C-alpha cells in the first residue's frame, strides 16, 4: 500500500485533477489518496467563519456566494458527462445549502470546525465523481470515520490504525481509495481538524497506520528547498533528508510540510517523498531514517515568536528555579521553542500568545519579566551540523549586520537557531543563503 497526498494547488484546477487521476493510476500498488481542499477554499471558509463570528451575515453571505460560483464553474469544467455533471452540481448544492443554513444559526467553535471541513469534503467528492466519469474504480473513505484526535488534540495512531484497517479489510477487492486530509473527529465526537496545512499530517498518519511502502506528498514545488523560496530568489531542492532534519525544518517554518507531520512516518519508518504535481519527473526530496551527508542543508524561518526573559538574582546557585518556570508554561499548555540561560537570567521563546498575560503574571514573582514580540526564529538545519567545518564562523560572519537577540546551539545535533526581530527575517535568510550556500 502507498499513500499519495495532493495539496490545494494540485487539485485547484480541473486540469490538475485530470493530472492527479493519471498520477494515481500509474502503478499497480494499492493506493490511498489524501486530498486537500481546492486552493483558496480553506482561506475563504476561514473568512466566512470570521464574518459569522462577528455577526456580519451580509459579508458572510457574499463570500459564500462567491465561493459557490467558483465551484459551479469548476464542476462545469471538470465533468463533461450529463449524469456526472448533475452529480457534481448536487454535491455543490448540498455543501452550499449547509453553509447557507449556518447563516441562521448562532456561531460556536464547533460550527467553525464544521465550516472549515467543507473544503476537503467537496474536493474529495468532486474528484471521486471525476474518477467515476473516467471509469476508474475506487472507493471514497470518509476520514471522519477513522481520523481522530484526543482531548489534548493529539492524533491517536493506534485507534486510527484499527479503524482504518477494519474499513480496508471490508474492501479487499479495491485498489484505490480516496480520503480527506485535514479533517478528523475530536474527543467529543465533533468534527475537528489537524490545523492549517494538516493534510500532510493526515497522509503521514494514514501511511504509518497501514505501514505504507511510501508516503508521497505532491505539491507545487520540486521538494524541500535549502531556503524559503517565497523570500529568497536562488534556492535549490534538497535530494535527501533524514526524518530528524525534515522534522526540524517543518517545525521551524518550512511551509512545504505541516509542522508535526513527520513523526508518524518516522515512528513506522515509512519513507516520505516530496514531489511536484506540475513536474512529476523531477527527483524531489526523499526523507528517510538515514542521515545522508553531513553538514548544513537548509535554513527556515518561523514568525510570530514571542521572547520572554526572566531575570532574577535568586536564580544564582539555586536549584529548582527552572522547574518552577517550566511549570508555568506546562500549566498553560504552551510549548517553549528556544531557551538560553545564564546564572541570573533565563530567556525563552513561545509561538502562541493565547495565555501570554497569565504566563507573565505567574512568572513575575520569580523576577523581572521582559516580553519582546514580533520575533522570528531562523533555524539552520543539517546532519551533525557541529561537525561542519567552521560552521559557527560562517554563520556569524553571514549575519554580522543583524541584531541577533538569542542563539541556541547544541540542543539537537541537527539545528542551530537564531532569534531575530521579524523585520530582519528577509535580510537574514538572504545573507545566510549567500554565506552558507554561496547562492
Ligand atoms: P500544498 O497546498 O501542496 O500543501 P503548501 O503551500 O502548503 O502546498 O506548501 C508548498 C509551498 O511551500 C511552496 O509553494 C513554497 O512556496 C513553500 N515553501 C516554504 N519553504 C519551503 C522550502 N524550504 N522548500 C520548499 N517549499 C517551501
Ligand atoms: N485545506 C487545509 C488548509 O488549507 C489543509 C491543507 O491544505 O493541508 O490548511
Ligand atoms: Mg500544505
């Protein structure tokens, strides 16, 4: 069994869906295809939801109508046979009727999740209708029947595996399965999701659940690049990465992968491939257990970081101080990304301001607390990075003109992280591209 995941741009136009149908029928191996929503749809649904949460029904209605018009013309282009076109239009009607009904219901978080789920539900049903028109035998697997998260919003691989294999066992005659990325059920049984970009996570979880031979992530670029192609002009695709390297890059901002999507594949040792739907013959990036070559491989940046500094003379020679600090973050379910300590101060970073006020209030009894927002973590990732000749020299030489506020090195053999004010992100990435990769 293999898993192939296609992102928003890979299914965002009718001709792309045609191309996807060819890619998924190329070889004989049984395949589970995970689809995202058509590009732009989840953003549109987020906007609809925001308008509703602000009780602006007129704006929500306008956005729903614009989105529906897009889907109507999509169906017209995608499906040619009368019966299939009628079926496609019925799918669009069903989902837009739902969106129009919610205009009259009072807004809640559960309703928000239902709204966000419409994109993947429609893309998979429309794609399935297209496969039907092409007489390509397949089965649509509803992700809401097997994909679940627990009360801490963590996917439960064991339960996903048992539910999914039970469904697959009932359909041994089928070779091709289509399912939704991103959506799942939560501990209360409600519709929920794996956060933005979560279809990659679905693919990795499904691949781990069925012990797939490979988990292919098909997108709009030829693999993981050595730097952010949205920010830096000259970047190159990396042929090979280890799970650890890929996980660090995803977590520290390489948008091509969902931040936590590597662990399921890594846990079951399923190779992950990043491939380009628009250029299917390009080699892409292969992510495996093997570390591959030693040295710096890529740079990534994560915005929206908040730095917190706690200064206290009581920390001097005191044990148990850090534990007390960490307990505050644990209490508010806020994870720490970077940390540096000196004898009298500890600086750390978080990427969520949801509980910032409460955290600061609880830290204040320990000493002086300073908060700096609008920070960016720039991570330099590579296997055994410390063994790279002159790595620190090259790194600091490259960013000489940048006011770096924190440095973290040694926590992982694959990562050196710098904290910079966000306004310096582009310049930092460009300087590192030159200094570390000569590009
Ligand atoms: P999909 O819709 O297929 O999930 P995404 O937009 O989530 O695609 O991810 C692909 C995009 O990630 C690329 O178009 C590229 O702009 C961006 N990206 C950011 N950093 C990197 C990187 N280091 N390597 C490759 N792509 C990256
Ligand atoms: N459609 C969802 C999003 O845009 C999930 C995904 O594409 O991975 O975030
Ligand atoms: Mg994505």
